[in-house]
C-alpha cells in the first residue's frame, strides 16, 4: 500500500523544483488511468474526489476504489477530498479512508473561513492526515467571478487555520477549456513573501503550459489541480469509441478505449510539472 498524505508529497516538492498533480477523478476509468500514469512516470499523484464526483458515487465507495488503486502501484498516492463544504462531509471522507481533506470556506468572511477550516485541520491532524484550505475565491469559467487572494489575509489564514496547503486565487479559474490568460506572478510572489505554507492552484487546466512548468520549478506552488483538460481527453476518446462502431453497446468494451488517451494525457500533465521520477 502506497497511501500518502498531502504533506508527505508536498514537503519534498517544496524544495525539489516540481509540483504534484491533483488529478480530478469522476470514475473508475479515469482514476485508474491516473494511477497507472503516475506509476509509469515514477511520480507521486493526488487522486481527487470533487463535488460532481461525490454526487455520482458515495464517498465510502470512492475511498475503497482509490485505496485499491494505491495498493496496485508503488508510487505515493494521496486520496484527497476536493472542495469539502461541510464538517460532516470531511468527517465522512476521513471515515472512508481519505488521507487529505480540503475544506472550502472561501465564500465566507475571513474569520469564519479561518474558524471552520481550523476545525477541519484539527480533525485531520488528529487522525494523522492533511488539510488544505482556500483563501480568496477561485471562480468558474462562465460562472461565479473570482476574488483575488490578498497577501496579508493569506498570511493570517496560513497562520491561524493550521492548514498544510493553501489554495490561492491569482488569476486562475475552474473549468477553463484553454490555456489562455495566465497567473498573476506578482501576486504569487507577494503571498510567498508573507507565508511559508505550500501553495495550491485550482483550475490548473487554464494555466499556460510554460507558466505551469516555470512556477512548478521556481515557486512555492507545490500542487496544480488538473481536471478539465483530462475530462476533455476522456470525452473525445469516448466519442471516438462510440462512433467507431455504432453497433457496439457493451459499456466495458467502449470505456476500455478511453484508457490510453487519458493515460497519455495524465503522463503529459505529470511531466509538465517536473514531477516525473520524483516518487
């Protein structure tokens, strides 16, 4: 079993010039491809269960699936709750075998966010696992607008919440389907100057690939969450598989054809964060 906590994989990344991919899972096919990609690249990996994943599959089932995958590979695998919105949800993830809890209080005022995140951090640390929080608000492409992270507030949040990793809003947005735009490196450096906690970028699919590699190598950003570009690879492969044989109806046979494209896309993400060979 190669289960790891978030701290286990981010602490080496902080000084090693790379970032660990937080790969957003939706089901067995993609999470298996991610674990196999990490094994092929000899890289640590974070398997993430976000809200849409949990709406489809219960947390205890996800925990068991991800633990099974962790036992099938020899590289560190973090089982991570992404965007937990309640204490009870975080408790259920802990009980289901998750090794990292992300509590998202970013829509709340600073004091409330700190208090609620600190409670989850205490829960996690009491069980020997990790906690991630978010300060500022990372919005959604075509949806809620972002609120950039204030460096002074980030320093207070990092100090008082007790998190092991801190997600920040620096020009990143969720669900972006291209690599246009980019992150505000000046804001990142201002946050780094006031904190020493590993930093996390949500919405990593929208970050230009050269900037992703540059920040992985030169900043305290130790985790990039990658979901949309991998879901796009899965969707394209699924469409091709169905179109190739309209008479085929067996879902296992159809879904098998998604493996190689998603596997290769995940390998590219890992290499792009300089994480290959770091397991």
